[in-house]
C-alpha cells in the first residue's frame, strides 16, 4: 500500500513539513509514541529552517543546503548530544525521503552525524573575513547608500548580533544623541544617575516575547544589553531611518527599526533578513562573478535561490567574522561575550578563529607590562 502511495506522491512536489508528517506516520507502526514525539521535536528546527529559506519542495534540497542547516544549528551552541540527535534523525528522515523519490538518492549518504571529537574541533570555515566585510561595506556605501540592506550589514558586522536581535530592534531602542537618553530615565532597570556619564550612540537590545509581534532574544532577559556603536555606523543607520525606512508600525504600535512594505505587520521577517544577507554577500551584485557564471542565467540571482551562490553567506558567518575581528583587535573574550551575548567559553570554542599575525600584534602591549 505504501509503495503505491509513494509512486503517486513522488510525481508531485512535496513540502518539507508534509514529508516529515508522512515519515512520522510511517514510524508509528514500529515506534513508541514518545519516540515519535522526540522525532518531531528534533525535526522541527529543520522544517522551520526550510520555511525561512523558501524551500517549499523537498526535491530542491541540496547537500549544500543541509550543510548550511547544520552550520546554523552548530551556531546555536547546542550540546553535542542534541546536535547528534537532530542531525541523526534528519539523516533517517532523508533516507525515507530518498525511498519515496522526494530527494536525490545520494543525499542521505552525504550527511555525516557529528561525533564529539568533530564537535569539539569544529571551526567554521565560512566566517566572513575582515577584508571581505570591508569590501561589502564600501560597495554598499557606494551603490546602496542609506538602504535597509546597508544599515543591516553595518549593525550585523559592527555588533556581531544575531538575526533575532537585529529584527527585534525598534526605533526607540536607538540612542544616537543625548536627547534620546531621556527615554531611559523611565526604564525600571536603568539607574538614572548613571545616564549623566553615558555617551551615545548605542543600541539597547530588549527581550519582548509577549508583544503583538513577538521579538524574543535567544537567552531571554539575559540577552538584554546596551551595545555601543561607532559614530560612522550610527550615522549610516540614521541615514537609512531618514531616507529609506518605510514607516509602518507593528500590531501594538511599536515602530520597528527594520520595516517592510508588504506583509501583515511592518516588521521585517527573519527569512527576509537572511535573504538580504545572502544578496549582500554575493560578489556579483557590485562586481564580477568569481565563479565564471553569467548573472543573467545564474540560478542564485533568482528570488529565494540566493543561497545557491557559492560565495554567499548566511548571517552566522558575519557574526563569526565580527567576533574574530574583535578578538584579533585585542578584545578579551569576556568583553566580546557581553557585546554579542555569548559566554567567554563559547567565544573561545566556537568563534575564535584568529588571524595569527593580527593576534600577535594585538598582544604587543603586554610586552610593556
């Protein structure tokens, strides 16, 4: 019976969530309910990720997509046991998907379930280098001045924040001049006396899970923090606000920093931020293609396929590169951790990918101590 159903379904596109439901139903005859529930929990991040990436047909899933998903899950600071369970269950599911002709036959074999040794030695090779980031900044400043895209990149690179943090920002969270500080005097968690010695510009990341459009931060209230900005970065963001920001409120009259003209609410979606990052990290947007492709025919220039460019990057490599740059410039892990909402141990294990020459130079001051 299953074989006949598979043949008829394989002729039509199948969404990732539908395929997962189909696999879970197939498992019910041999697995306990608690096991089925665990499988569902483990695959939920994959289904959400596919939705964010615009993968509506499982047949379009590539091994590179799976690698990007695994990289994103590693970036969430999961334990080795959790990561092992999630990737292992994903491999089981994709083996089923291959049997029903929903994905390429060889896709499951390309997935390697991480071991503890690999996990501890993991260093992302996809970090955005400082030189590449500065080139992107120059290109955006020349060709996309005051755009939402430019403001997003400036903050992602300068603060090392996560996508959720970037998306959570309201205009009221931007403190770019001394007059803005008055808003903080009425905040219960702020000592008003300290404000007399505080210098703008800075942002204040806030955890708001119960808003009409929820904007939670990864570590909840522990993620709430002010983050200082360089004057030129704040100036670029202010230009975006003054020139190109679309003034659309959220459901409860919050005024998001990053807005969209479409959609039910004014706040930009997570998937839209990710797409913007894929676009801004494509070299051919403002220069030549290093892969000898023709932009007119390249699939990576089509909507929702931007991640197919070999040079494009998701938001996480920007965060990794930003953190590495801070460490190369001599910032201690504790200071970096407070800025980017991560523990010093996490900084050392997952994000510390130094340029050895720069790191040596940043240590020269210690020779005089």
